[in-house]
């Protein structure tokens, strides 16, 4: 049992150190802007993924607006968000 605990500790130790380091950073954060900065991408691939997500969100927004404009011109009755 002690060997199993030792092996488990050896595997978990690097992750625990990373967690402790991140928690220290987290505890220093006091404002929403700083929390957003902490969550911001830190490497090139993350930054590219974030830009793609932003682009997709803008595309979804444009398509939704276009759909609502077309729906409004078609003469169909419009419903509010609660479906009434």
C-alpha cells in the first residue's frame, strides 16, 4: 500500500505544484478585468482559436439579424421570447 501511495504521489506532485501556483495567481485577482486577463490565451494556438471563436460569433450574430429581418418582411406573425 505504501508503494502505491508513493507512486501516486510521484505522478500527482507536478500537477499539485501547478495547481498551487495557479491558485496563488487566482487569489491575487481582485477585479473582473484581471480575472479575464488571467483566463486569456497564453500561447499562439490559443490566440488563434480565440480569434476563430470570435469570428464565428460575429458570423452567427449577422446570420441571426438577417434571419430576423427576413422573417419580419415575410408577414409571418412574430412571437416574443416567451412564445406568447
